[in-house]
């Protein structure tokens, strides 16, 4: 068994301070991109903050099962904007449990464990 401590940050850009505090307390981040709406401004902000803190970032598309989803188009936009290899962008749907196990496996394999606290 593996214990994962996960933090969900607010999605709205007005919560920048809360996002920064959350990012300071973690080792890495899964950056979710809505495959219907595409890249949004707050995602750019979260990405910039995570990179500035040296966090490992795993990109993932969400809602790939919705009929209006554009996973290929959004993956290419994510690749262009953030320099992620489009083949490494995880494709998920929480509603239909698509790619969730693979995403969690990737978190376990690619995000380092927390550093021990000193006494």
C-alpha cells in the first residue's frame, strides 16, 4: 500500500495566495487540463508557480469521454504552451474511471516522497 497526501487547489485565479501555499507544501503536482474547455488562464498561473518552486509536474487531460471533448487538440495546445511531450500527457475521465489508475501510478513513480522533517 502507498499513502498519498493530495491537495486540491482552487481553480480560480483570485486564489493565488492559497495556490502558492498549497504548492509550497507538496512535492509535485498533477496539472489538469479540461479537454472540452482547453487551457485556461488560471492553469498558466498554477503552472508558473509550480515551476518557480521546482515542483515535478504531471500533465493530464480530464473529461475525455464527453462528446464535445477535443483531447488531441488540447494535448497539442498543452504541448505547445508548456513544452510537455504530447505522448506523455495522461488522458482521464473520473466519471468513467478512465486513466485514473494510470494517473495515480504515474504520481507514485514520478513524484518524490516528502522530505523528512527535522526534529
